[in-house]
C-alpha cells in the first residue's frame, strides 16, 4: 500500500488489485453500467467520425467536476474533421439520458456499382436500449469541397426511407428530408430521421434502410460523389453515421443480486 | 405513549432526568475509554477505467472520483456530520437501549451524476448519463 497525491492536493490510498478482486470489481461496475459483459469493439472503430462527434457531445455535457476528456482517443482524433456539435444538438443533449451513434452496415460504395445514382444505408437500431424513447435522430453525411466543378453549381440531396424492396422492380420510397448544396460547400449535412427511427424502433421489420439520391439543377440523377458526398469510401473520419438521442420512459428498478 | 393527565409533569421530569444521566454517562464513557472514533466523512475513492484495462472500449472518462462515506454516527453527533433530526434522536436512544436500537448509518446525502462514453460490441458509440454515481456529501441517517 502506498499513498498518491493527486492534482487537487488531497491524497488517497493506492493499492494494486489482486486478479480475483479485479475481476469482481469489473463485474460490479459492468453491472452498475447495465452491461452484460465487457464490450469488444473492432479496433478500427475508434478512427471513424462517430467517436469524434460523440466525444464533442461528451465534452459539452461534462460539468466543472468532470474535466474535459483528453483521453488517448483525443490524440488519435486530433486533427480529424469534427462533426461539430450544433446548438440544436446541445438542446437535444440537455434533454437526453442516452445518446447513441450507429455505424452504416452497407458495405462501402458497393451499391453505387449496381445503382450509380443511389446510395443505400442501413443502421441496426435494434440495439436501442430497453425502456428508452427516441427524442431526436440525425443522419449525418460529409460533403467535401469539389475543386474541379463550378463553385456556383448546385445539387439537391434527398434522403428516402425504403418502404418496400421488391426483387424485380424499383424500391418504394418515402421522402424524408432534402438539402440544396453548392459545389463549393464543405462540411457535415444533417438530415432529420426522428420519425423514421421511432418507427424502426417499434417495428424493426420495417427497417429496410435509407436511399440517398443526388440531382443536379436540371433534376437529373447523378452519382453522389459528383457533389463531393462521402458515402462509403474515403477518409474514415468522414464516414456517414446515424446519431439518436434517447430519454428514459420510466424509472428503472435495478434487480436484486 | 400519552400518559394520563395526572402525574404527567412528574413523569416528564423523571424522563428528562434519565436522558440527562444517560448523556452524562455516554460522555464520560467515551472519554474514559478513549473512544474518539472518526465521524461520518466523505473519503477518496477513485475508480480508474485506465487501470482496469478498459480503454479499448471506454473512450471517456479515464476514471472518476466516486468517493464513499465512512465513519461512526456516535454521540455526540457533530454538526459537520450532517445528521438528520431522526439520526440525532436515534443516537440518543441507542445509548439508552443499545441492544435493540442500532446507531444511525453513515451514508451519502447528496449524489452527483457522471457521463460515460463507450463502444458496444458493434462499434456503435454510446454516451450515457448516470445520475447518482459520485458522492457529493455524507451524513448520518
């Protein structure tokens, strides 16, 4: 046993735990966090855009007593394009008990080879925490500045919910949100997916994903890459993701152990 | 229980006398036995996610000052023990009847929340607010 002085001048007893104690403490803390076991994420996950955005949310919510997180992830993420937290996100955050980002499970730009003017996205929202209601949901996609195009050129970006996907005909789609962008625009585009995410939470079988469609000023469908939209390939720190804000529906009672 | 009207005054003075004697005895006892046990206080307890080797899935924080409450809620309860009125009464009754009435407990009276940012098995990222995780103040209950 030995005493360690911390930054605020007080001291505490510091003792290395035996492996059995360590396992027991880990089990207790996981139980308090409501996790059945220790998560094992993919090693490459930490370099993507979602953790950067979520760390910005974390730093927004942290109080004086909770110093900003300059963890080793910050060093990894430093210099990457931050999916900046907007005042609207801060409002969602104030009201939320949990915020969760979801990775796109459609493999890269594979769909663009089959349908060159449509990019598909699918997010597994079945992993939504039990007893929590969705208060807001945003689909975020990065748009790069396109140097080789006329800066005054405009595009329309539309996000559709897939209602039906018959094997031999075109998918039935529901328009969710649209943005008009300039070729010179650079930054994150945010689309409201609150109603759709709530539907997917209540009826997971209706989650057939999203389609993103790009049109030029003449209404012709174009490859999303033409406007600089980073749909799948490209830098990991600019990958699209879904962020969902939750609020606890009722008081949860912890089970006796 | 409410005594009969007759003799109420004499009963009350007898009770007060008994309590005063018990208090004197308790004070004398704690002096002679050297019972200067530490009162109910907040103590440092740091939970380090880093030292648990959890940094592969917990993004932030690296750990947090959780604190815990420890100490004796014994007579006389000092004001810095942040005791409830009931705890003061219970301390007194414990002295009079230690076999049946326990001492009050030293426990958190105010708790703060923390937020934890972590990956799940699918590499989704979760930011969760845990409302009552950090002891802000301790007291006798």
